[in-house]
C-alpha cells in the first residue's frame, strides 16, 4: 500500500527546479517526508536508502545553482537493479514532496567532494578514486549516492539563463505513446487502464530528457515490460537505468490509481534493468 495522495497531479505538476530560495523546509513538512520514507511499502524488495542532509549554499554542490538548506541523497549499491531501484524509490519521494508544495530536481552530476563534506558517512571515495562527479561509471563496492535532489522553494525571480533554457528547450516535452511502444503494438489496441498508466509513465523525468524507455505489452495484455532499448548508450548520463526505474514508478502509480493489482519484478539483462508488471 502506498499513501493515498493525488499522484496524478503530482506527476503533472512536478518540474525540475534550478533556482531556490534559501528558506528551510518547515519542520512539520520535513517530518512528513521522513515518515513517508520510513513507511514506504513498495511492490518489490529493495534496499535503497533516502538520506536527508543540509547543504552549504556558498559551496558548489549542484553545478548550475546554489543548494537550498534541505536536500536528499538516494543511496544504493551500484549493480544494475539497485541503480534502477533508486529511480523508483527516489521518484516516490520527489512526487510526495511535490504534493507538499516543495520543489526538487533529480541530480546525477553533483560534486561528490562537496556531498562528502555534507555527509561524511559516505567515506572518502572521491579522494581515493579521483572521481569528481557522482561515483563514476563502473560498478563499485558498497553503497553510493547515485543521485541527489534539493528540496525547497522555487525562487521565481532570478531564474538563471540555464534554467530558462532548460524549461523552454527540454523540460515539458515528452515523446508520444506511439513512439514508445515496442513491436507492432498500436496505442488504440491497449485497454484503457494500461494506456492511462503508460501515459503517466511517459511523463517521467530523465537525465537530459532523453526518455529512453520502451514499453512492451503481451498479446493478452497481462504483462507489461519496461526497459531501455538493447545496446542503448546515453551520451551524457552514466546511469540510464535510474531513469527507467522512475518510469516504472510512474507506471505502477498509474495502475494503483486505476485499482489494477500487479506483481512487479525487477531483473537484469546484460546491463539493462527490466521491469515486468504482471496484471
Ligand atoms: C536521473 C536524473 C538525473 C538528472 N541529472 C541532472 C543533472 O545532473 N543536472 C541537471 O541540471 N538536471 C538533471 N536532471 C533533470 C533533467 O534534465 C530533467 O528531468 C529533464 O530535462 C525533464 O525536465 P523536467 O524534470 O522538468 O520534467 C536529471 C534527471 C534525472 C531523471
């Protein structure tokens, strides 16, 4: 069971925000976020940790904007399934924060050294491995902060040029469902509940808005699979399986909204996370 909030409008109103006031999130809202994380019940097993932390606005943590006081890190092992799970779990938190009127931004290319100053428990990997952004491409031993997000309030005036550019060029724009279906599947063949869930899924955020997820639906409409195309390589982002997990999260929420029961399986196929929903 997942908390009953208006997930559809959270999905439709969430945007990546890259300009924040320096206001802290009120204690009552922080407590709601923390309770949500502690009580989150997912339809599959996972070990992703969400850790809230305070950042210093005078230090560079996000490459293109000053960090607000409150932030969260999504921490997991770095095998394919754990990485994709970060997307599923992290997006639930991000959508829940959106429903509380908070702004967020999925961030993969944060500055690791600064994150380690904010969260010393992460250890001294950056110095040891000479990694500047995130934790690098390769699977590493132990847990890493795969992505982070600011949690705060949008500063409408003073949005930087980069922010405005992102908004007009890449944010909002999403591929139509017809471009995301595998094989000879046509949108009009799909039962309305599946179509609804795919429509929410295609609105998922992805690094550089690449939307590299594809949907496969079995002929009897009992199984829906979500994965990136075989041999897919993202030019700028090391962990496209995170994005596929975010997409799977939106799809699952779509099924929950339509009261469709599903069994959810997360497996791996040569570096690709495969999400399988049995309806
Ligand atoms: C996994 C992930 C990592 C991201 N990393 C960054 C980042 O490092 N820097 C950044 O400016 N935006 C980052 N984004 C935000 C995307 O650019 C944004 O989600 C996309 O352009 C769609 O816009 P929207 O979130 O406003 O719908 C990331 C998004 C995702 C899902």
